[in-house]
């Protein structure tokens, strides 16, 4: 779950950098407002549709819990960088610690069951 979220943010990061590059491309003769054609995922990598970004100065970013926040491209890039860092550093670390604690508990339970089996066998 968290790995999938990190992957989605990594994909978003790549897209944001592509949009930034297009938006400031001298060929577009505009530092903002250049229309950009793209493909948008509308159903968790199951259904895609064509879309046109008519104003590339601001975008909406899903920040979790169903909330979408309007951000400038630099703000969105910064948010995605920090979010990926947080997920990798804190969330995955916490899940790893919980998994290790559960494994230790299972190991202890198996030892107890083995001891009980030995006592009942005597």
C-alpha cells in the first residue's frame, strides 16, 4: 500500500517535471499558460483518457483523504518530494518495525506451544 503510494508520487514527480519543462520551453514563447496535451489515469491504472491542460501555472494535487489542493508547479514538486521522503522514512520504517515485532511475537508463541507440547507429552 505505502509502496504503491510512493510509486504513484514518483510518477507524479516525473509528470510535474515534464510539465515544467514544457511550460518554460522557449518554443512555446510563454512561461505560463501553455496548453499541454496529456493522458490522465481516471480509474487506478485501468482507464485512461486524453486531457488538455489549458493553464499549466497551477494544478490540483491529491494530498490524501480525498482532498485536492491547488498548487503552483514548484509547490507541487516540493510537496511531492517531501511526501515521498516522509513515506519512505517514517511510514515504511514504522511498518517494518511493526512487522518485526509481530514476527518476534509469533516466534515466542511457537516456542511456548512447543514447550506446552513437551509438557503434555511427559
